[in-house]
C-alpha cells in the first residue's frame, strides 16, 4: 500500500458511523459541563435531535436548553422518561445514580436505547444489574467511553487490526495533566482511576482486549484536598502473549506558580513490525487541539503522519451516540455496549484490589 493509500485508510478508519435517521428523539438527563459543552455541541454538529432535558434543578436544565436550543424542559428525569415521544435516553448523571435511571427507563416501551455516561456504575455488581435489566427489557444500552472515538485511538486500532505494527510488545500512556474533578467525585474515596484513568483502562481493552494480570500502585494527589485513595496512579496490564500495557496518570503535573507548565498526554505502541506514537489534544481544551499519530513500520519505513481537524472534546461524543443509533438501526449490540463495559469496570476493580492488597491481580479473580 502506497503512503497516500494508507493515509486515506487511516482517515476512513476515524470516520464515525452515520445513522440512517438523524431525527431520533433524544431526551437528555443531566445539564453539567459534559452534557452542555460536549454531548449537545457534538450532536448539533452531527445533525442529531435532542428534544428534551432534565437535571437536578429545573432552572439549570432550562438554562442549558436555552443555550442549546432544546424545546422541552422537565422538572426531573422521572418526568422526562415518561414523555412518550422520547426514543433515546442520554444519561450524564453521577455514576452511582445511573442504575436507578436505567431501571426506570427500561420500563418505558417508547425508549429504544440508552447511552450511559462512563463509568457506567461504581461497582461491577451494579454494572451487571444495568446489563441485566437492559437485556430483559430488550433495550440497547451503550456507554460513553469516548476516548475510543478519539481520532488517534481509532487510527491506532486500524494499524493494529491490519497487522501494520506486527505483534504488540509494549504500549504506554503518559499523562501529565490536571483534570477538573467533577463535584460528585468528592463523595467517593476512589478518584483518579474512576474519574480519569478509566479512559486509559478502556482504551487498552479497545486496542488489545482483556488483560490476564493487572498491577496498580498509587499515591494521593497533594492538590486534591478531599480524602481519596488514588490521586497519582500507575497501572500495568499483562497479556497472555507477553504484551505489557502501562499508564502513568500524573494529576499533580505542575508544582503551581511560578513554575512553568508542561501539560500533555502521550502514547506509544511498539510492535514486532513497527511502532506508532501520538498525543491526545484534550489537556489544551477549550483550545481546539487535534490529537496526533505517526507510525513507522517495515512496510512503511518513513514516518506516516495523518492529520485531523476534529478533536476529542467535543467531537468524539458524536461517535458514541452514532454507535448507539446505528446499532439500533442494524439490530445489533453497540460496539461500546454495557455488557462489553463490564470488563472495563472489572479492570478498574482489579486496579483497586491491587492497590489494597499490594499484589498483581488476575482478571479472572474479578470476573468469575
């Protein structure tokens, strides 16, 4: 394959699926930053059809509805899900509240599909209950694990699937960034892996499948003054074929003024036939900073470097909704289904057990 052909293939690999219908009527539960500035912005750009919104306060929902042109505002999510015109439920509430919302939504015959925010729940047991009620009711349930829809991750997945890099040997993510912790995270003692690292955990699964072993160490983050177990974390997934995938999530990253900042997310995959590396543009949000990828291989010994003008926040959120809508139209499970996401939650639980017990954890200790 010539270089221009591989560049075209990589661009195609990062294009989101297009539902036949763009007028699916979407009801939105939540009106925080993720819904207001990511979901709804990407849906407008994609031509999707959010028609109703509810939040913890009607005033907050009304403000976002006015900002984003949503026609209906409900005092609560319970009233919204009873609106028989709603076909799709888009949930962006704290994870420990999502099970109750899904349980009630699955009782509504007019709701065909549900997109849950990540993490889908705060325990594997409760995540399994979401899967159970979805299957019993026949609803399609997807999870907004949107780093899978970042352009560099989708292009990297193409390189792995086409064996451009050969057998993966080592994969790394290095994050030096300071997340804005959502207020609800202060209510849990589990912080970084559930709040941010879960993106990297899920991306490793997306790229390489489920690990055999999980090892995690951590320390608290001096900037986060509320109680928490995991602030700065490092976790390694080991696979049956010898592959190691490891992520260093440094949320301290900057010793504060007057020090200069050096904020970034870098990733790299080395294989037997080639290697790829890149960056994730999210730390520069709200500046539009596209993620990057370049690779070199025995088939393409010179660096190949595609370019995109789309970004993770907010553009990747189109991908997760499009994935749910096309799954409904084609009568199949969403690519990021709730059932698949059980293994992401299991990997997170393995990380926390590794921290608590100071040992490596076999994933089958968690998923039995």
